[in-house]
C-alpha cells in the first residue's frame, strides 16, 4: 500500500503539470486557428 501511495505521489505531479500545459496549449492552438482562418479570408478578398 505504501508503494502505491509513493507511486501516485511521484507520478501524480508530472501528470497534473502535463494536463495543465495541454489545456493552455489547446487554447493557444484554437486562437491561432481562428487567426489563420481570418487571415485566409482576408487574403481571398484581396484576390
């Protein structure tokens, strides 16, 4: 039982940090996708 608690303690922090960073990166990707779509629409209007 102590081994399981130790494993969760050691592995839980990196998993939590990874999830946090994944959520932050996902928001940035959504913003970048929107900007690229807007840029593409503006370029097509110029043509």
